[in-house]
């Protein structure tokens, strides 16, 4: 005898859930962004053109539209707006419940309900530039070694430094200067060259 039928075991945890607070405002702005898609948003604009061509909104395994909200694989598509994307990520990162998780955790939380192109790159930049995390979270890497001064050379022209000053105003057919400086006496030689000088040509200038 079957006491529990399969329809009674269906997951209904998300039925009847209403968005409140910041998410409700975000969803309203997403709808507004989709309505003016013909002028600004290329992704939603393409969906509108397909809708006009076929006479109805194209429903596929990836794209669908419900109550003015465009969805990609079941996730709410966020029209590109730096402020709108920031507010969506902030809900999953800056709140007291989220407690500033790492990049991949934040991406997992945002991708539960939202999607937009290059979302992972945006979230990575958002997390890596968080001022609070940079000031409070410890650095999880080996400490750097101590800096030691270079040894003083025994004689002049034993240790040299070479640098290039490039993209200068053209003078006598040259637009760059190769600078060779002695580490002891600070005496320098200035050699005329070109910005596009090759490694072989620079070596010949050094020897000559």
C-alpha cells in the first residue's frame, strides 16, 4: 500500500516566496532595464527581435521570459549597469549574513539567482578591491625575505646599470637614449638609438 504519493514529495520550498527589501527594488530596475532594451541592452534587444520575428517570446532551454524578467538557464538576467551589478554582488558579499566570503563563494551565491556576461570577472574584481577585507583579513602567504643592500664593487665599471629612455622627439634620426651608468662613480654614457631597438642591437651598442 502506497501511503506517500510522489506528488506529495515535490519540492515546494520556493513556492510563494516574495522578494522584499533591496532585492525587490533590484528586480524592479531589472524589469525597467529590459523594457528599454531596444535602445541600450544588446542581449535583451536580441530577444525582443526574436519575439517580433516569431510572434511570441522564444522559449528555449536557455532563454525565457516571465513577467517582464528575462532569464538565462533559469537565472535572472541582469542588464549591464555598474550600479545594478554592484548592488546584486553587495547582497551576497557585504551583508552581515554573507560576512565577506571569498571570490568563489560569492560567485556561487550570486549565480544561484542572477547572471550577466563576464560575471565571474566582475565579482573577482569586486572582492579583490574590498577595502574592509584588505585592511582586516590576514595575508595567507609566506612572509617575504629581508632586503639586503648590494655589495660595493671593488673597482669602477665592474657593476653597471642599463636603462632606455624611449619615445623621445626625433633628433638626427634617433628617438631613444641608451643609458649606461657605473654603480661606483655614477659616471654615465649616453648612446643614441631607436625605440624599436632589438636585443642584439642593444648588445652591440653596449660592446662598442
